[in-house]
C-alpha cells in the first residue's frame, strides 16, 4: 500500500528505482550482401543470467562472425562478462567495422588486456584410487609420527608438572573436569540406565528357558563392569568432548591464538594438551563408575519385573558373581580411554588448517578416530587380561 | 527531502537539484540494549560520488554501514537504497537490489575454503546460468583489475598478505559490477605504498565503472585523496556531510582534533588548491577533473 505510493512520489528523485534489466538481443540486417549486427539491451552478467540465454547468445554471436559490421549504438549497459562474450566471438580482436562509443571501447580495452599467464582451471584428482591410497598412507605415517611426538612431549610435560606442581595449570584442569566430567553425568546416566534395561530384558527370556534366572547377576555384572561401562562412557565422551576439544583448539588456530601463545612462550603441550589429558584421566574412571551404577540399576529394575529377582538379592549376589578385579580393570580402562581420547582430540585440533573446511574435517576425523582407538585399546585389554578376574 | 535539509549551509557548493540520491537515511535510531549508537541520524549519498564516513572509535561507522546493507535492523527510522526501503521488499526484489551493490568487509571475509579465483567467481556462479569458462575469464579480469595477476588465482585466502586480501575482497565485491560499493576500512593495516596503490585503484575503477562509493576509513591520507564529501559521525548523528574544505570550517571539538591536528594538517596539504568556482560537483563521475588528483592516476601495479 504505502510502498506503492512512495515509489511514484520518489520517481523523480530516484531515476532508476530497481529498473528491470532490458533483455540482451542481436538483430542482424543485410543490405547489399553485407551483414550488420545491431546489439540491443543490457549485456551484463545480471541481464544475461536473467534471460537464461548466455549460451544461445554466444552461439548467435559466433554465427554472425567478426567480419560483419557491428553496431553497439543501441546497447544499454555493457560489463566485462558481456564484453567477453563478444570478444570471444570476434576471435580476440576488435572487428574492423565496429560502431562503439568511448566507454564501450574502454571496456574492450580491459578485456583485451587480460593476461592469462597460462592459468588454467585445474581440477584436483580426488577419485583416483592410486592417488587416494598413496595420500592416505602418507597422511597416516605423518599422523603416527606426530602422535608419537605428542606422547613424548606429554611425558616431559608431566615430569615438569610433577617437579613443580604449584606452578601447574590447576585452573585449566579443574575447568576441564567440570565441563568434560560433571556436565556429562546426565547423558551417561540415561544411556547407561537404558542399556542396563535392554540387556536385562534380552537375557531374562533365555535364562528363564534354562531355569537359570540367578545367572542374570553374573551376566549383567560381568558385562557392565568389565566391558560395557568403560566402552559406553568412552564412546559418549569421545563424541561429546573429543569433538569439542578439537573444535576449540582448531578455532584457536584460525584466530591465531595458538601463535600468540607460542610468542608469549606458553607451551601448547603444557597448557592445552596436558590439562585435558589429566582432566580426562581423572574424570573418565569416575564416569565409568557412574555408568556402571546406572546400568546395574537399570538391569536390576528389569530383573525385578521379568525374573522376580529382588534388588537386595541382586546386590548380595553381585560380589560373589563378579570378582573385584573386574572393577579395577574397568576403572583402569577408563583412565586409559580418557587419555587416548584427549590425545586424539588434541592431535586433530592442532592439525587443523586455518580454513572452515579443515575445521569440519578435523572434528569428524577426531571423533571417528578416537572411537576407533578406544575399541582397539579395548581389544588389547581383553587379550592382555584374559586370565584376570574371570 | 533533498540535501539542503541535512547539510543546511552548503555555501556556494554543489547544485542539489542536479544530484540523484542513491542512499537516503532518515531519522535513524539504533540502540543495542541501553547503548545508543545512532540517534536521529540523517544522511544522503549521491550517484557517482565518493562519500567517506569518519568518526571516533565506537561512533557506529560500521554499524551504519551494516544497517544500510541490511545486516542489522534499525531500531527505528528509514533507510532507502536506490529508492527502495529494505524492510518492505520481497525476497526477489531484495536479491535484485543486493546484486546492485558490493561490500568489501574490513577483514576481507573471503571464503577460506575457496581459492582466490573461486571467491571472485562465486557471485557470478550464484547466478547459475552463465557458462563456466566465461565466469573464469571474467573473474581473472577482475583479479587483474585490482592489480593481482593470474599467478595468484589458485592461492588460498590463508596464504595471502593483508593487502592482497583487501584486493581480492574488492575484486569479489566488484564481480557483478555493481553501481554502489561499500568499503569498510579499505586501507587499514596496509603500508603507505600499498594504500597509495589502493587509492589509485579506487580512483581508476570509479572512472571506469562509474561507481558510487561509500567508505568508512580512519586513514586521513586516503580520506583526503578520494572523498568528494566527508560525513562526520559524532554525538550519535551525522554532524555534517560536506567536502573537506568546508568541513574544517565547522567549529566542533572532534573536527578540530581530527582534521586540524598535526596529522590532519599534513594530510590536508595534499588537497589541490581551491578552485575559484567552488568544489567540483560530484554529479559527473565520468569527468576526470572530478577526482582531486594532481599526479594523474595509474591502476595499481602490485
């Protein structure tokens, strides 16, 4: 409503209120065997794209040919894209018989001055299997070397910390324990509880068939305390905090904060990596214990309804069914998993290049790798401790 | 409605009736929470001129620019660009309007995942209908226009120096050959040589493409060399928008400090001697006499 009125009122004031672009066109007239091409309309990137005819017009220009008479007198606006279209059709020179004004000739002068210096649009071969294999092997070797260096650096940093603990990064450690450990209590509790219920329900039917309902305590206790608790907690933390650590350090690279730290003589290892490794080494076993408790209570609840096994009986039978060594093993796994997740996340964070794509790729790689590393480490634990607690 | 309302006394200056208004800001108020940035601010920008916006730190220069291009919403007041109020436009009309201006961000805002040439080609590719070889050539041409060469085309933004980032950002802003270009601190952080090159470049482009330029700057030399008019932002409004020569006659603490300090005096010496007929009219962008340029401009040749 008022917009309409305003527009007309302002018409004298603004001579070009969003004028619609006039469509570019070619008119060819022939007289005495000589062709004359009259170009009309706006030959600008916007006008050409508006009418969806850039390719068709290029074809038309080519068919007219450079030796015709060209008249640009009826031309509206001309920009580099439009000029280039004509320039190509003319075979990279001005036609002999060209009717154009000074401004138009200046635009063609620009186009003529283009020096490509052999620049070609080059495509990176992203799908060649040989290239891909080579690149991935090289990258893996480089990352392994980097990982070993980081581990060594961590050992030095821990020594430095042990020698002068009063000058250590206590604030960073406690902040990380809070954000990685305390804030993850809710999600680990929920997932642990539900997994406990699922496990208990599935086992209950089988056990009832064999009349071995009592063994629900063994199955749940062993599975949760030795395996599921540590692995569940580790996978959740890898997804939740591993990605956060990578992104955090990656953005510090993008904003040159990492360089600023280095210039001030603040070591990345001592202030960024070590606090996170320590925080996860402290928080993970606690989270594992918490997940164990929640999963067992979920299992107990399900056992109560499915098999009529009371919570009191369950708790009394648990110490006999599961040797305490399993608990220590589970907590020990937690410590190791925590350190691995922190190291992997920091490793990928420090590798991020200052651009957005690298940030995304680095975060993804960090989570995938830390989950894989956790499962590989779990397999190694299973082999090493096959005689303990069973 | 015309300039006289905002710049009440433009003695012997430009002829208001000959100018066409490209940007019209009326009674603009902008608040962030309690903090007042603009209070009843008015500003006009005319076709073909170079208008510089100056003001102390935190006086809202960039905020004003962001409101004009629609990145921030004014708390109240109206802003018209090419006669259109951004608030009332539909999506298609808004896009058409956006294609008519370009903005060079303070820190470049180049897409870090794309190479230089892809950054410049992006606005053209977004049109979706132009053949790609044409786009590549046009982008190369823009690259050359801002004084870079095809050798730089495949570099990534993180490999560029500060001056090159500014040039690539300008090339991207010019990709669609807009009529109106906004420059946010175009020479901040450049060494004096590079910023002289940049000034020559803008002058050249302005002549060649008939640009209207709105520039936020701190750099007095750039300001003196390029501006037809200077808008001074102080006390939450535009104190005055006039040619520098007239501006310095205004008695205001900020203007005294800014233009008549030692640095200001030094920069002002670059002004050409005042012509008897008063300052040149910015209404004829094509005439070379327009730019206060004693040395004769050359395109940047970095």
